[in-house]
């Protein structure tokens, strides 16, 4: 049976997950940093907690697993490289680490700039997960039924769920929604003043 990995998303800027260009990619989030052993057919779901309870931000059925090095070079994901003077979606690109001459290079990006982020993001050439089968709700994140709250990791990632039946029911519930991107990211325009001075203010949908 395929596995379900869950975690809490603290910031939803369009970077991690990145839901644009008909691919949901996860390259710079908790499952990547913790080297989640998710492979094709496994699921990853990200939640956040609001005053109204837990909400589902996104879910994806992993179709492709790459190393961070492979991700930078893969022809299908050149669209995920940041374009500073491009569209809002291009500015949020998550494909900006390459490996050359024994060192990681951090290319120009809107987010995760600096050595601290570079070290965390590239440690041990982490996995990158990608899929065209995904549900991304962004600022319209949906409240989940109380019965599924036990599946949500409170810290790090959770994968060893007590009830396989509950995992199957959760997947069936998610499948009740249309695949793809339902809304723009919740924090799409909430960038630092430094980033805004460089790239310009992101427009709201």
C-alpha cells in the first residue's frame, strides 16, 4: 500500500509547494529537508492551522522523485527556474540550486537567499518530488473533517499512521475535488521589503 506523508506548512508563498505550470513540485520544504522516503504512488499532504481548525493546503500523488542535482538539469522543470523580471509565477520558481566543481551554487531567486538557506536546502543532495496529479488550494485551503486530524503531523513529517483505512478514506476525500490548482498561494504578496525592492511587488489575483 502506498504511503501518506503529512506535515505542517508554515508559509505559502508559491515556493514550497510550487503549484505552477501544471506541475506541483516540492523541493525546499520539510519533506525534502528530512529526506522523506516517498516514491511514485506515495502521497504528500501539507496542512496549516487556522482559528477554524486544520486546513488542507495541498496534496500530491508523487509521480517523479529526483535528486536536487537532477532537478536543476531535468528538461521538464526548466519552467521552475526563477525569472526575476518574469510573471509572478516565474518569480516563485523553486529550481535554483546547481552543483558544480564540488560545490552547490545558489542562483538568483526571490526566496531562500543566503548561505544559511543554501546549507539547509542542499544538505546531502535532498530529494525533490513532482507530480501532475495534485490538488492545490492555496488561499482557499479547505477545512478537513475532524476524523482526519489524526493524520496530521504536529512536528516534522508523519508517515506511520495507525489506521490504513483512515489513510484510504482521506485519499478518497481528496479525490472528490478536481485535480490541479484551485487558487493562488495564501501568502503570494507577503514578501520582505528587500525582496520587493529587487523584484517589484507581486500583484494579487
